[in-house]
């Protein structure tokens, strides 16, 4: 297969087939076959990024995914949020992220700031049930 730009679904399918055929092959460094494979893979990635891009996750989902990637637990966020209850509130979307939280999460977990700055819906706290105390009668 000649290497050329991937412009159509058919081009993409053919390029994928070529990439998959060599997926487990270890090419010698600098070999023409290895360089061809790298170029083809780059073209496939570029086409997929343009045509199949996924929307960014909401900030809380991004935090949870990054925590999982790094093997972190809720307690590992204490230096950022200060208390266990604050960690719980943020991760359960009861409390929003502050600017300081966003800075720390970006720096410590390397989550892109543009993802952390996205708006997301907070859960509304449950209203307390009205008590059934008898009402006083006016005199």
C-alpha cells in the first residue's frame, strides 16, 4: 500500500488493515518498513482525532479517571481539599471546585485546566422533611 493522506472511510479502513497486519512486528530501528509503519500510524491517529474525537469528560469524571490511572484513593486528595468531607462533597458533586482546587489538581494530577474549568451540574441537597409538631393555636 502506498502511503497517502487518509481522506475517506475507505482510506481509513485500508490504513487500519495495514497497521493491524504489522501490529506485533518489531521493526529494526530506522528500517524503511518501520518508518512506513510509524508514518501510517500517525496518519491513522490524525484521521481518528479529527473524525472520531470524544467530548471531554466533566471535571469530576476527569478527576476520578486520573485517580484510577495513578492508583490514588480519596484520602490522597486531602492535600488538595483539606478534609475527607470536602473530598467526598467534591467527588459526589455536592460542592463545586474552587480556583485553588483547580490549580492544585492541574499541578498535582496533571489534568488539563480547560477540563477542570468546564461547568458541571451540582447535586442539590435534599430538603429536610418538615416536622409534624402540633401547631399552637392563636389565643
